[in-house]
């Protein structure tokens, strides 16, 4: 008998939402954008010279970073690009959370945070949200090893006021505060302007949701030069060539189509607001969502029953059998047509 398993870094991996093989599914379970990416993306792929793949990519992803700088009125030195925000966030955990003190984040939030903490052996402590899924600010004004806040939060959809985040960032001057803004483009407020004022603030965003590019894998972090440089040092000690040249070209192309971005984002917001009305009418309640999903519970029927019923109808939503949220469903906002199919199915069950 050999004992090598004793020395394995054992982790319980993050479980993403199901990706069914079957195309007939109304897929409202992973917060993907229901619209295709900008037509400029298809054009960039068509125009791409495959011969360039012979060479290693630009390790700084400059074509993308420069376009991001233009889009967000920043300097390139304030931007870090990675393979989706999951890559950016995990590198940030590795780079900044080394004090030995517990990193703090809400008990109900993006379920990758505790996985990265476990993977990197970073101690952490969760802080319970109140019964309406709001952060209790005072919980974050304490001694700790760093703070991670998704704003708006997932899977709750709740947005925290900017003043509250600023107070948390300002109190925690001696450690890094990460604000994960994966959903900020769907009508929430970004803390991005605060990076000028606070050198401990790292703002993370993604192309996966609002820019309809979950498949291409682009995420970014914004911060002062010092914090971005530390992130780069770790990245370049790990894997220099993360974003491939086709991804870089696609990302830059997507950013050039601001009108399209605004259009699909506005459509999603409009569908969300209609969906909220319909869900309310059917007896659901939920915290006000500023995202592309609604986290809802029903007054009579248990969430797992509704989940199973919808799945049989080929409508996929997300359900977690976890304390405090096991009577909720996270329903992504699709197109108006998809929302209608969902509401009709729920009407049949509940009406
Ligand atoms: C979707 C999501 C991410 C990660 O998305 P990427 O596809 O890796 O960019 C990060 N944080 C939250 C809260 C998310 O919902």
C-alpha cells in the first residue's frame, strides 16, 4: 500500500450550474446572457488570421487592456485581465490574503470564495446576512485578513449602497477589499470611481454576463497601479500566457460596440422588471434584484418541488439545498419569450 494520497491537496470543488447537452432547454440556471455577443465579435473571429497562433500571445493582453482603458476612462496600468473573473479572483486571493487572519465574506454569496480559500489554505469567516439578505455593515468593521463582497450579491441579487462599501473599504485600509461586480451593468452602481481614493480596493468585473461572452473567458480587475502590479507579479509567476490572441481580439471588438452593449443590457433589465411583476402575481417574493436573475421564494410551494416541476418541463433554474436558501430558486432573466414560457409553466402549476 502506498501513502501518496496523504499528501494530496484535497479540495471540494465548486459545482457550476448544469450545462445540458439538449438544446431544447430554456436555460435560466447560470445567468448567461440570452442574447448573442455583439456582431463585431463574429466579425473579429472571421477576420482573425489563424497564422498568428504560431506565436505566443502578448502576455500583457495590451490590445484588450488598452480598449478597456478607453471604455472605463482609466490608464492601462490600472487594469488586470484574466481568464474570466474566476481566474482574476482566485489570483487575487492568492496574492493578497496572506496575513494568516481570516478573510471575511457573507454566509450567502458566490460559492467559489470558500473554495478558493480552502484551496489556498486561507482562513476565512462568513458573516451572516440579515433575514432580507442585506449585509450587516458592522460585521465588516473588524480586524480581519481581507474582505470580499459581491455587489450586487449573488445569488441574492441585492445591491449594497456605495456609501456602505466606501465605509468598509475605508475602515479596512490595512488589507485588501475585493468588490466583485459581475452583475453591476444590470442597473447597479459601480465602486470603480473609488479606486482613485483607496489603494486597498480591487474592483473585479467580467465579460461573461453583461457582454454575453461567458464562453470566451475574459475577466478584469481595476485598481491603483500598486495593487495591479502585485497581481501581475503573481500571474507572471504562475502562467504568463493566459489570454490567447483570439480572445484578446474578441474582447477588444466587443468593447467597441457600446451601443449593442447598452441595448442588450436595457432589454434584460426590462424583461427582469416584467418578470418580477409576474412572479409577484403568482405568489413569489424576492429581494429587489439589480442583476440578470431573481432569487425568489414561493408563499406555498417548496422551492425544490417547483425546481423539479420546471426541470421536467425543460426549464432549468438554479436550486441549492443549503441552509437558509433551500426554499429559494435563482431564476436567470432570459429573453421575453423565455420569461413567458417560464411564467406560463408556473401559472399552470400554481394558478
Ligand atoms: C459569474 C460570476 C463570476 C465569474 O464569472 P466569470 O465567467 O469567471 O467571469 C464571478 N463572480 C460572481 C458573483 C459571478 O456570479
